[in-house]
C-alpha cells in the first residue's frame, strides 16, 4: 500500500508541474492549499520523489536567481513526464472505480 501512496504523490506533484514550473516549497504549498490542508508533504518525502522523477527523465530542473544571492531550483515537466502522468491518472481512476464497485455494489 505504501508503494501506491508514493505513486499518488508522484501523480500529484507531476499534475502541479503540468501547470507550471515550481520550486520545492512552492510544490508543497500547492499540495497543501489545493487539498484544503488534507495533504501535507514533508521535505524528506518530497525531494526523494522529485530526484527519482528526475533520474527517470520525467522532470528536469534549473536554477533561478531570486534576489541578490538566493538561488531556487525549479522543476519542469518533460514530455516523458506528461506520458507518465497520464498513465498514473489512468491507474488511479481504475483503482478508484474498483473501490467504488466494492463499496457500492450494483445490484
């Protein structure tokens, strides 16, 4: 089950990156805000997922200077990441449908 939760977090992070490039803190805040505080992701959980997605070629990163000395690392969704996101969403809906069939069986 924990593995499925990681795939769901991947899906959510990729979905946000589909809309715009973001830096880590911005991603965690977007998850929190869009879920009305129901999804909070710790840095220790989020960054390993981002690094894995980057290693797999689904996202890339670039540095951007903000202010005089602060640099932020932004993440960008690549075409392969768009395909991976579509597959994750499809899997999510299949699982949700299966759960719905169990909870509310059609007579």
